C-alpha cells in the first residue's frame, strides 16, 4: 500500500498498535548500543514504528535504553530512571509505571501492584503493552536482581509471559 513509517504502525492497526510485538525486539538495540541509551532508543523508535505506535514505541525505547545501560549499571532504580527518560510523562505507560513504583515504595507486595495494573490499565488484548510492561516492571522491582525470582514474578503475573519474562530476564 506504500504506507511508510511512522504511519505504517498506526494506519488500520487500532487494536494491535499497542501490543508487545515491538518491545520484545528491544534487546538487539540495547546490545548493539551498549552504554549508549540514546542510540538504543533511536534504533528502537525506528524499529517500533514499522508496525506499532504510541505506548508500544515508548516501551521499546524504554527497554532498549535500560538494556543498553545494564552492561554498566546494576542499580535497578537507576536503570528504570534512565529508561523513563524515553517515556512521555503524560503517556498511559508512564502513569502505569508511576502507580507501580508508588506501590513498591509503600512496601506492599507484588500482587497488590498486579491488581492495580489489572484494575486500572487492563486491555482486552492479552498482548497489550501497558499491562505487560507493568508486569515486567513489577518483576524487576520485586525480583530485586535475583534471576529466578524476577522470572517467577513475571510469569505469575500472566498475560504475555514469553515477552515479560524475556525482557525482565534480559535486564537482570
């Protein structure tokens, strides 16, 4: 049809434009841009807008930036802060992340954070990026850098678990 990016991810794609299809591709951009989150996020943007839009694009940029810095930084709070630079503060994804971080800082358990994600950010598409990146963030925070705990939490949150487990594990 001749539709070129960034429009190719938006046109005739209203239900799936915010799926996990592009965020799961973030690892390559983080790896080839190790230590350079801006470059990783730029590559992630070019990739994401081929077939996705909005929160999915921000999610891929977030993950790519975090993954690029995970080679040099082990503090999860700092990594999340770096990734958040690529998520517009008024986006649904940023609001979901803010709610999760607030629950984490309050000392509540990860199941409480999962309930909030499902109550406030759920979507009929199980691959929707906001709920799934929320689950990834929950796994990263409550997993506390332990690979087994992180993967188990991501898996137990449910939904698009091949993506949530892989992304969380790649960061750890």
